[in-house]
C-alpha cells in the first residue's frame, strides 16, 4: 500500500478537505500537524518548496496541496491506491 503523508495546520479548510477526501477513500495517512509538531516544519522544508498547507506526499513524492490531490482523485489515482 502507498504511504500517504500530509502536513497540516489547524483551522486550515483545505487541510480539512484533503483529510476528508483521503478518509472517504478509505486511505490511511500520516498527519503532521506543524502547529502541534513545529519541528516538522524543518522536515517539510527539506522535502518540498511548497509553502502552503496542506502538503501531500505519496510514497515520499510531493504532489502539492488540496488542488493537486483533487486532480489525482479526478484522474483515478486515489482509487488505484485503494486497490493496492
């Protein structure tokens, strides 16, 4: 199964939508709340140049934020991940 990771901030509507989309697809993910875990900001900066939240990674590869995740859903990638 693919490893899904998501960096989030509390109160971020796009973060909430991204987590809901993944959960509704039945996909497990690791969430890094950078407010609760500020040390994860340094980790995030080393992994991507993306500076908005959420930042989503699939198998260690940065895919971007909610809009990019939604595009992956529309293209069928998230459904394919369900089957693995």
